[in-house]
């Protein structure tokens, strides 16, 4: 019986694994992009200190980079919320399945 159940649910399990892998890859890419923006901000400050940029050039570029960093942080926070909601939904489904299993003779 359990072998049959596994065979029937295998496609869904495989799809779930693929989705999880894609989500993890997206998170890693987002983290790398955040690090890149932070590195550009550090380089920008160094250029200002060395006199390679004017204050106006620095302010314009810094504003762009900070806006991008805020977008990335907001996206990361939204993704974390979605993951937490998904975890809560899975726990509720597991509890419901346990209750249904207890009710059957």
C-alpha cells in the first residue's frame, strides 16, 4: 500500500523538490546582488575620499544604489513572509491529516 502511495505521489514530490531548488537559487542570487550593491557603495565612498567624484556625482550614484538595496531587502523580507506562511499552512495540513487518520476505523 505504501509503495503504491509513493508511486502515485512521486510526481508531486519531484515537482516540490524542483520548486524548492529554484527558490533556493533565487535567494542565493538575491544575496549575491545585495553584496554587490554594498561593495559598490564602499567603492563609491572610496572614490569620494580620493577626490575622484564630486559631491553631486556621489549623491546621485549613492541614491541609486541605496534605492536598489532597499528594493532587494524588501523583496527578501516579502519572500521570508511567504515562506513562514507556507510553513504554517503545511503544519495545519499535517494536523488535519493526522486528525482524519485518527477518525477512520
